[in-house]
């Protein structure tokens, strides 16, 4: 079996989600750089891997996938290593709900409206940041209500929900407003510190 290939960039939250899953499963892989923000544009060859030109894309022994959630589930089910999806149908449904919530409501607000706006725009749009923080607070409140007792979001076992949420929140807390808001949710702040200390997390951190 050949090493799987991940196409994307180390700055991408969604590429990091896939890399976190691979790291937690103990799978060696190749990261093929694709910069969707390159001045020369997206390479023409890449559209064979992702028709919408987004990252990541994935290939394993001729089998191709795009969309981080689909890739993460495939990796968990196709390779040996610790299971990252609960067997209980209700716990699995909650896992999928958390992942869907972060895709639909957290990624845009936490990453783009708050972190990217604060870090990269001169001058930043303060109204956009304020709106992003309001949405982020709603997300963290909902996540608190969904979190089970135990070290991880669904209890005693790390799942895809932890990795998905952690990658997005990691970008959010690059800025002071993100750190301050997360600190107001003590249980989630402890959870984030716990997952940020994992080897998979440190190995997938983008070098600044």
C-alpha cells in the first residue's frame, strides 16, 4: 500500500484537520504543496483532484477524495490505529453535529471574520470582527452544551470532532480577542490546552 497523499498548504485549517487525523492514526503521508492564494493562480493540474479548486484533496492507491470531513472519515475507517469515531449512534450523531456546526457557523466567523481580519487587514474591519465574535460566542456556548463529561468533547475517547474543532479554534486564538473569548468557557479552555499538548497538534503547527 502506497503512502497517502494530501494536497494542500500548511496554513490551511482544513488541511490541518486531515493531517491531524493521519497523525493520530500513526499514518505516514506525503504533503504536496498547493497554494490556492498564489499570485499565479491555482495550478491547472489540481482541478483534476478538486473540481472547485479548494484544499485539501487526497489520494490513496488511486482513490481520490476531496472535502476534509469525507477524507477524515475514510482515513479513520481504512487504516489501522485508534478508532476516531464512536460506535454508539447517538455519540456518532453528536460528533457529526459538532463537525457540521463548525463548518457552517465557526469557520467563517472564527477564522476569517476575526483572526484573518485582525492579523492581515490594514486597517481591520472592526464591525466584521465584532460580528465574528458574536457568532463565535454562540458556537462556544453550543459546544459547551454538547460536550460530554470527560477530557474530550464526547467523553473519554478522542474523536474526529475534537480534531475538527481544535484546528479551527487554534486559528481563532492566534488573536487576543479569540483567546479572551475562549477563556470565558473554562471547560473548553481546558480541553483546548489538553489537545494543543498532543504530539499530533504540535507536529501539524505551521512554522511562523
